C-alpha cells in the first residue's frame, strides 16, 4: 500500500499595503451592503425568499472569513 503525505500548502502573495487597504475597504463595503440586504429581507416577512436569504448569509460568511485573513 502506498502512503500519501498530506502537506499543508501555504502560499504568500506579495501585495502592497495600498492594495491590502483597498481590498479590506471593498470587503467591508460588501459586508455592509449584504448585511442591509439581509435586514431588508427579514423585514419583508410576507414575501421572504429563503434561498436568497441563505445566499446572502453564505456570502457574508465568506467575506468575513476572507477579511479576517487579510493582514492589517
């Protein structure tokens, strides 16, 4: 039987401080926009689109996770 080694791959990207700030700014704006969309959907209980709500929540989750991984 062949043994397989699982190595964690870590790649570093050389991004300027300005580009990092721009990316953080864009992500924060998207998070704000998505949060407002979720609030608006929750306020419209009679026509609640559950699949759209779930999509927005997943988008929020992924953007928050990415924002947390970007150096300050």
